[in-house]
């Protein structure tokens, strides 16, 4: 089936792109087509990538958690959770999805907006991971994310230095120095 898909199928160009991105030849190309079909094109849950996104998100969380657990054997749960959040942030997932070329494969309805500033691409990366999981199993989906994404497109040491949650840092400082920290809403603006 894989050889037919790669060399004889009508969609060999699509299959070659998937192979280039993932390192694997799809057995069931329809899963990969679904991974790139945004809900703006099909609102039916069986005709868009939302379900695959959920599955891929779970695989990605496990792969990242295991990677961080092994990389930082003496760090606590809070640190590991914060690092995982930095890795799977919308900004990071969108960046990686752009770098690996998912923007060429995603199908969205015109008028959705700028893909770079939305979660569409990051969601497609999660859905792609979910498609690999269903098509080829956990080991290959995990290997894809760890080898082709995490190790090639992330600088974990740089992310470690990045402060994302400033509010929690202020609270930590207050606890460390026995200071009472309170946050008050001074003004709220409505964004249109």
C-alpha cells in the first residue's frame, strides 16, 4: 500500500510532501488530508481536523513530558509544567508549523485571516501528529514529534530562560521575600 501511494497513486505529490515532513510514508492518506482541513471549510466534526487535533495534543503532551522528565531529573513538577507550556504555546507551535511547511497544506476558507497570527497552523501540527498516531501508531507519532519537531525546531535551554507568566514570577518573589502581593484591576478596556 505504501509503495502504491508513493509511486502510483493520483496523490503522490501530497504523499511525498507528507513523507518529507514526517519521514514516514502514509498508509492511509485520507487521515492526513483530514489533518489539514480547518473547520471553516467543513463544520462537521467528522469532516475537519478538530478531533485529530485533540488526539495529537495528547501525544505531544506525553512526548514533551517524557523528554523534560528525562532532561531535568532534579526539577520539580512546577518547572516541568511551565516548560511544557512554553513548548506547546500557540506561538511556538505556529512557528514550527510554518517552518516545516504546513501553511502549504492547510485548507481554510478565505477570510479566516492571517494564519501566522491565529492558532490554525499550530492546531494543524497537532492534527498531523494525531493522524500519524492513527495511521502508524504511537511509537512513530512520538518519534516524529521528538526527532523532527522538538529536537530540530526548539532550543530548550533558551526557552528555559524565557519568562512567560510574569504574574506567577511576582507571586514567587513575594513569597520568597515574605511580601504581600496583591493585584488590583485599575481599568478594563474592551477590544473590538
